[in-house]
């Protein structure tokens, strides 16, 4: 892919760029999970049916899935910082729209706009690759990846506290304020990427991918309401298959596709994305199960009877462990490579869910489970973008990381649907209210453990790292910078770098 590249900026900016971009990631994640503690109250607050109120959550998921790969590609073409600013501005507008309404359709529109902010994660990772000195890149990517979990963990208790003690619209005013702060910090301290891809934007590919994703994710998120065997659900799945297959065939014949499927089929990228689906699936299960277990009344025989805010705080070790894992990841990855840290993370996640099968009788046990899972998810989340960064050229970083983030979102969506179905089918009905059972919680943890083991299996197929003397497409986070430099020099006609980069491809 033809692109222009300039020398890396001086390291003077690195000290502030990393925390600012990590803060942006936290705010984006908070925005995505803002309404999770209020799911049961939304029908009453919006004056609608539960099935319709669920669109407030579904709309954010769908728009985030559509926007992430498209904004990532636009970042490669027109500047990642510029697209980051655009996505944050759209998020602020969406938060203000939601803050000023109690109407269902207007709220869905606002939440749809907020979903665009999901593209900030791959854009931030791309900016780090393009602007940070190599010694800062590994820890920066790890912290940016961990921010997704941190934001989700912080959002649960914070949103519950605000919703209990003030008007629930304050959640959106707070989100808008944080978005404005992110915009200001980005404008002040984050430099623009010097790297640009030169090909035109693939508008047809963007339309096809958007349509295919909506047709695929819609029945996944609404299948339990519509019925998994209903004509609507099956029809949408069939339509998604037709659209995505047609889109893939078209992309293979376009000179500058939105998603380079040939690059995506490279083993280092393919198996990273397959593993990402399982990591995304395993990450969400603990957030779906433990808060319900904590809040169920003790007279059920297994509920822990904790208030909403306490239940949210009990999830905090998940995000805290992810942050503390970031520097550990950077050191481990520098020595062993991100494939090793990914496999280690998957093993720890499996151990966490396996341990959780027998530890559900006290709040402290939930803290242990979330801490173990936080370490494992932190290692896995940090490894995924490092593997992608090391496997693609600098001009493809935004779109490739956008696709990887999309894979995690798909995993989370499928996981949410499956766990929702399991909990619903195993629930006891008391006075017309479905009460999740301990058996359902354990089944959910077992499913998460199996998904993690499948992810571990796909991670084992990742290509073995090349020797340190060769350029690496599947380099560690801290080794990816020399790769970017080598690729940039290749495009300026250096025959030595051209030959060694070609040998890297052949080794794959």
C-alpha cells in the first residue's frame, strides 16, 4: 500500500500522549456502558416496553460496530488525530441529545451517535504506533487496551451512584463534559500522525460492510426477543450472509479496499482476530453474571443481597488489575513476544472462570474472581493490538486495529446473546418475575471458560516469532516501531529494506 511517512516526532510528547489517549479510551468505554446499571428501569423511564427500551443499548453497539472499521480507514487516509477528534465530537453531540430527552426515538438517536466513539480505541493505538518512540510503544498500547476494561469497571458503580441520587439525565451531561475534556486534551497534546495512505476511500465497501454488520448483529442482539427460530431472525442472518459474502468478493477485486482481505488472511492477522472474538466473549460474561449475583436477595439461597452501588464496586478489581497488568505486559512482551503474553492471558482467564464455578457464596470471592480475570484479560487485551501492529504496514494500522476491535465487539455481542438465553432458560419464575438461578450463573461461567479455551487454541496457531535480527510482522509492541520504520524506508526505495521486508512476508 502506497503511503507517505516522515520521521517519528521527538520523545518530548510521549510523556503526555499516553495518559491522554488512555483517558480517552476510559471515557469512551464509560459512555458505552453508562446505562447498564439501569437496564431494568429504562422501560419505565422512557415510557415504553422492555423490548423497545433495549434499543437504547442495541443502537450504541450497532453504530460502534459500523463506525470502528470505517473511521479507522479514514484515519489511515486523512489523519488519525483528525478522525479521533471527529469521533469524540460526535459522541459529545450524542450525549447532549440524550441528556435533553426522555423520548425513546430521540434517545436511540443520541445513543447511536455516542456509539461512534468506539473508533477512538483503534485510532488511539494507531496514533501511538505512528508517534511514540519505540521504548514507549509497548506500555502505551497495553494501557490503551486496558482502558476499555477500566472504563467499563468504573462506569458500573459511578452510574449506579448517580442514578440513585440524582436525575438519570445527569449521566449524559457528565459524559458530554468528559467528552469535551477529551477533545481539549487531544487538541492540546496529541500530535497528528505523519503517516498517510494515498488510495481513495472505498465508499462501496463501507456501505456493504455497514449493511452486513447491521444485518448480522441485529438478530444476535434481538434474537432472544424475536425468537431464534423466527422468520425475522433467520431471514436477517441469511441476508447478512449474502451481503457479507458479496462484499468480500467485491473487496478482493478493488484496488484499494476498505478492508484488505488478503492482509486479513495472513496467519498473524487471521488468528489474532479469531482469538479476539473469544477474548471479547470472555470479557463480558463476568460483567453480566456477578452484578446480578451480588444484587439478588439472600432469601434465594444463593444471592448476596448487596445494593447496586456495592455490586458495581465489587467489579472494580477487574479494571484495576487490567491497569496494573499493563507495565507487566510490556516487560513480558519485550522478552517473550506478544504471542506468549496472549497465551498466558488466555490461560489465566480460563483459570479465573474455572475458579469462579466454585466461588459464588460471598462478596470477597467475587473480588478474587474479578482480580484473576482482570490480570488475564489485561494481558490478552494488550497483546492483541501489538500483534496486529506487528503484522501490518503503517498505512494499514488504523483499519487493521479497527477490524480487530470489531472482532472483540462481535464476540461480546454473541456472548451477551448466549448468556442472556442461558440465564432466561434456567430462571425460576416468582410472582411473574424471572429470577436467575445459581445453575444459570455456573453454566455461564462454564461457557466463558470453553470460549477462552477455544481462543487459547487459536492463539497457539499464531506464527512463531522470527529471530530478533530479522524484521517482524508479528513483533512485540516494543519491536513494532522498527518494523514501521523499515516499511516506511522500503516505500522510499531502500533496496535492502525492501528485500528484508519481502523475506518477512515469505516467512509467514
